[in-house]
């Protein structure tokens, strides 16, 4: 709609080779596009299944024609929720979850990291942090990587092991140090970004209390945090700081609060609020957007099953 803060320019399904393709990210690296996502039989490994998730990396010179660049497999491990960044040394980095599901029953998990100089040849998945953790997304700033690792149970009935979150940092993406425990009740998946003045902002999903996502902001050294509660549940939260300093966020939205109506949605956000204003063509099992900005357009990679098969989509959005 003309005059709206965000306008959908185009959308295209770019990959659907596996029964279920989801939970990905997009980045521009060495004048090419790269996307990464999980391929599997379904949203999660179910009892009796032996097919764990693998990571597919695809690439494109123009964003229109995509080819497979790599397939990353760790036998016996469900690799999922991969996210891309560029290290201080100029290599591509993937951080992902790594869960064990012997006989289809969850046992434990631990984050994995992988590195590549060209997007096609990747190091083997390497475990980082401790068992039970899940380092959601990594953002590099001033030579260091930062991210939020969640651990504990999201269940309201697991009071002895509640969901907790650690803000961690690393100089190499492998060895991580605790910056601050965040102590947000029910805090879950979290994306960290940096503002032009050096402050860090966090966009955090919550899986308990009232389920409304939170936005946090902190000055260096990122020990003291100010938090604002949004008006929306946001699954797979991500946001992007535009060149002019404005921010666009997105994730899974339950339309009118109805969990039977999930959509992939994006919208403008600031340090106190997030308003999903553009619902992308989507439905069913959907969302978890990745963002990149190129040639004046916001590129949004997401997954959806509104066309029957759970597949990867790429939308181009104009920010007014």
C-alpha cells in the first residue's frame, strides 16, 4: 500500500527440495548472496524418526537463480536454526543449534559453529559453550562476536530449571565469555544488534508469563539493561538496523492473538516498541525471517507452508 512504512515489492519461493525447509538466514558476502536453512522431514524430530536435520547453504549472483553451495551434516545430530554472520577476520560464520534425538526422543543439545572463506567449503560443526545451551544468533561488532544463549526449560511447570539467558561474547567465535546474565522471565530466542552510537539492542521472544516479546538496550560494557515490553508475541525474532538508523523487526505473528493463524510479519521498531505492519504471503508453519539491505531494498528470507510444502521464500521490501 502506497504510503505505508513498508511496501512489498516482490516475493518468490527460492527453495523447496526437502520435505521441510525452514529456520534460515540470508547474507551478502563477496558480491554474492548466501542463504542457510535446515532441511528435514518436519518441524521437529518425532519419536521413531531417524532423520535428523541438516543445513543447506544456497547461493545466487542476482537473487533470482539459486544453486546449492553446501550441505552440512553431523551424524546423529539435528542441526537447526542456523544464522549467518561475517567474522572480524572476514570469514562467513554459521551458528546453529545441535540437538540429539536418539530414537526420536530429545536427549540434550549444544550450539555448533562453522566457518568458510568462500561459502562453499565449511569447517566441520564444532561444539561451543556447554550442553543445554542454545546460542541463537551472532552479531559481530568492533572485532568481537556477541549473542544470547538460552538454557533451561520454557515450561511453566519446570520451576526448578526455568528458562534463562546469558549474553556472551567471543573474539574468534569459538571461545565464549559471559558478559551478563539477563534474567528476563521466560526470555527465549534473542537477536542482538548494534546502534550507530555503540549501544546494543536486543529483540527477545518470551515463552512464559504473557508471551509478549521484549526489547532491551544497553550501553557498553552491556551490563545494565533497560527493558520494554511490546504488544505482540514474536517467534523467531530478528531485526535489522537500516543505514539511516531506523530499525525493522519481524518474526512469527499470531493474527488477532489466534495461535491457529500464524503469519510471517515485519514492521518498524524502536527501542520501546515493535509494530508488525506488513504480513508477508505465509501461513501454517512459517516465519523466522533473515534480513539484508541492498540497493535500497530490504531483502527478507523466511519460510512458509501456505503453498502446501514448507519452503524458503525471498521477499523484497521498500522502506518508506
